[in-house]
């Protein structure tokens, strides 16, 4: 079964696969593929987007985006155009700019991810300090290696590279290579 709430708008040439639920004022633009087994609530999905076996709630998704399977885009997230979000990724209260890629098993919370950023599989923005949420800012063209822990509040500069398995606890300047636990500067790029 597929459920579409009375107050939703789905434009022509969009395919809604079985087991999907579209509700709460959601708008899905033309030529999208939703599902199977996807839930969209109170969200705007732009044209030519594919969402597989995932949940999108209270968010905005750009055009030419691919999400899932098994990902969760939570409240107040803004995903720009041409973004790839892999399997089992969670995004909360974050802005993901054009052309960025989030590998499998990532958590991105309270963050701004710039254009053409690559986030490796298993990366986590550690945004809660025990009392309140902190912000992460990753600037354009940065490369974050797999399994990286980014301990907010922190900014990672443009064209920087963070090696796989690193723990980033301090700001990274533009054009720097850092890695380790804690991540330290290895060279300027």
C-alpha cells in the first residue's frame, strides 16, 4: 500500500513506489522516484530526486539528489542540488551545499557542509558536549576520510584533507592535511 495525505502535492512524472507514506503538506516536484518504503513528512522535494527506503521530515531537498537506502533526514535540514547521501546516513539541522557527498553510516548534526565536500563513510559530527549542541562548519572542497570524529565546535577549511580515522578537536585552516588522534597538521597543501 501507498499512502498520500490529502494536503500533499505530487507533480507529474513522479513515481511513488509501494509502501511509501507522503504526509503533512509535503510537496514533491516532477520526475522524482520515491520509495519503496519511504516516508516523507512536511518536506519539499525538488525535481529529479531519488529517495530509497528512507525517512525525510521537516526538511528541504534540492534537485538531482540521491538519498538512501535506510537514511534519515531530520528536522530543519536543507539539502542543496546534486548531493549524494549514502546508506544509513542521518542528517539533522544541517545545511548540505551543492555537489557534496556523504558516505555510508555518517551522522551529520548541527552542521554546515560547503560545496563539493566529500564525507567518508562512518564520519560523525560529535555535536553534543553534555549540555548543549555545538556547530560544525566544513568549507568547500574539503575531504574528510572515513571513520573521522569531528568534535564540535570546529571549522574545517577549504580544500583541506582530514585523514581516515582522525579525531578533529581544533579548527583546520584552509589547504591543510591533518590526521591522527587528536588530528594534527602534517603539511600545507
